[in-house]
């Protein structure tokens, strides 16, 4: 009987994931004289297992040649996904070796059918498209461009869509009206079109190494110590107007990790994830 149980456990992968305590309890329960199970089945602790996403998952990163987008492409490739990117300049100035594994598309989200070919066979989209300028330009690039992408992806049957938005910055919101109004308009569209698979990340300042041409700018030199101090100052962020300026910066690798997970994990909760949520999810083990 013990051999039979052992074979059962080892032939079934879901059994073998349970920890040893649980397996020995099952064995003990089955070896009693009567047919009754003498102890209730109890799993004390299940081990987290690192299962890579199915190789068929194809991710499209909008703005994959930008600062955040390039880290997202890298993270997705490391997780075994097939990765494509679309932006106005295509591959642009990136010379890193991982970049050869990305399919680069050139296209402008503000013009017509740019996305059609790039969306072919795609299961999830992450949009890093955004920018600064005049109020009307900021509305277009953060709002309209992303709204166009969200609509095209929904029409094409894409399952999950992650949008890199931005945290509120109190008084700054007024000065950058077009930026924030655009962000919030794109968020509304995403929640409407992707009620079950739409995730909005709202980081504050994102730090890490930003590549500009052949230059690598280490923004972490400022961002990292600020994050350490401000992550413990959450109550201060509740102060009206100036409180949001206390939002801690977040590492670009954390944003990338959470974005890829949100795009590929079917049980990742839809909705808005603030900077504290990004920090929390980035510390979870990958599933
Ligand atoms: N960096 C931060 O500290 C920070 C903080 C909070 C939120 N965010 C948000 O995070 C996102 C990514 O930021 P980032 O710092 O990585 O910006 P970035 O480096 O400027 O990247 C923006 C990307 O969008 C692409 N893009 C712009 N307009 C486009 C269009 N019309 N069609 C297609 N692609 C277009 C750009 O490529 P092309 O120029 O080649 O088109 C680029 O790849 C943005 O939405 C930003 O608002 C950033």
C-alpha cells in the first residue's frame, strides 16, 4: 500500500509539489487498519514553484525602446516570452545583446492602422508610451495614443493589457494638466475595455540606468536612497496637496517585474496598483 501511495505521489506533479510533511501525513492516514482516515488532510505549507509562462505567450511592448520599455522587454525575455515592440523609431539606438531577440516594429499610435501587424498573435500588451511637452501634446501622447492602442488590442482579442501610468503629484498635476488628464483618460478606457485583464501601474519617479545614445545615466544614485527614506513615510503622503510629493521613487526593475507578471499571470488582480503595491508585488516570488 505504501508503495502504491508513493507511486501515486510521484507520478502526479501536483502531489509532488506539496511539502514533505503533507505527503507523510497522507501516507500515515492510508496505512491505518480500518478504511477510515484518522486525521483530516492538512497541508501545512505549500512550496512556491517557479513555473515559466507557457512559451506560446507573445507580449507586445509599446515603447519597448524607451527607458522603462527596454527593461520590460529584458524581463519578459528572461521569463521565456516571445517579445515584440512598437514605437515611432523602432529599434532605435539600443545595442545590447538582448535587443536582437525582440521583434521591432516601427509605428505611430496616433496614426491609423499602425498596430495591426504588430498585434498579430499577441496575448498581452504593455504600454510604456507617454511623454512631456505642451498640454495638448501631453494629452495626445499619454491619452489618445494609448486609447487607440487599448481599442485596437481589445478588438483583436488580446487578453491582458498593462498600462504604465503615473502617480498623482498634488500641485504638480495642475502644472502638467495635459499629462495627467491624458493618463486618467487612458486609464478609464482600459478599465472599460479590459475589466478583467486591465492593470494600471501608477509609479512616482522611476529610477535605474537610462540609456541616452551611448551614454548610461545612473538615476539610481538619487532614486535609491530616496526610496529607502520615503517608503517609510507613507502617512505623510496623505497630507493634502503636498503629501503626494512624498511618494517614494521606485526601481525600474521592480516596475518591469510587476508589469510582466501582471501581463502574464491570469489571476493577477485587474485595476490600479500604486507605488506601494508595485514595491510589494515586486518582492513576491515569480509564479
Ligand atoms: N520615467 C519615469 O520616472 C516615469 C514615472 C512615472 C510614469 N512614467 C511613465 O512610464 C512610461 C514610460 O516612461 P519612460 O521614462 O520609459 O519614457 P520614454 O523613455 O520617453 O519612453 C516612451 C516610449 O514611447 C514611445 N512613443 C512615444 N510616442 C509614441 C507614439 N506616438 N507611437 C508609438 N510609440 C511612441 C517612444 O519611442 P519613439 O520616440 O521611438 O516613438 C518611447 O519608446 C510613460 O508613460 C511615462 O509617463 C515614467
